[in-house]
């Protein structure tokens, strides 16, 4: 197992876990939030999971309240929201921090392995500045719904900007490439 796969995690229900539980699968790790303009991406993430899970894709949701307090709920409230509003069936993990001094070790490892996001993060940074916000510089996670693609061997093979939709052709192509390595 890789170092990323060894990092201790907790599921949204509090059970011990790690990405090593998905060794041999392709993992799309996404920091998620319930009250974000990008929250409708849950629907697309669930569709990706449904489409590719039998081929070995796991979407892994990591709720975070790092950006604009857009994930204020408890783990139970988040799980209920995701199930009720988006029918989320993919694995969800406990709420963590994905930026700053107290960022979870998983996100420290992910951002270290893939310091730059594909897509158009600069356009989103400009949008945030337009709202009077100071966006995080790379390699920090920019906002909710940033996506890290982890290959079957546990290595980070891609990072996608928050505005990269789950059905984006570049993201889908990267997922299909990794799944083909089965």
C-alpha cells in the first residue's frame, strides 16, 4: 500500500477506514459541502459512481467547512442531506479540514502529490476575488468540490479544479484511462 492508502480515516458514521480499503480500485476523492453553489455536483458524482463502480471506481466524499462555512452540519446531518437530496450511495467520510495548519493528513498528502489542478482554477480565483475573498494559492485546495484522482496503485494521477463538473470530458477520460489499467 502507498502512504496515502495508509492514512487513517473515519467514515461518516465513525468507523475506522483508510483508502487502503479500496486498494486495486480507482478513487476520486472530493471535498464536499452542502451549502455551496457547487453542491449540485453531488448528483453528477453519484452518476459517475453508478456508471463506473462495477469497473472499479470509488467516489470518496470528504465534507469540509473550510470555505465560507458552507458545511456547518454534523456528520449525521451531512449524511442525511446527501441521501435525501442526492441519493448519495458512494462512501462518505467524517468532516475534516482540507486547508491550513490543521488540514487532515490525507489532504496534506494529496496536495503534495498533485500541487496543481487541471481545469480553470484561475477563473475561479478571479470570481472569488470579485466577491472580496482572498483565494488560496496553490498547492492549497481552492474551494469545495476539488477532485483528486488516485490510481489503482494508490498514486495520485490527477487533480481537477472545483468547477470541473463530474461529467467533464477531461475528468471522465482520466477516470477511464485509470480504469483501463485494471
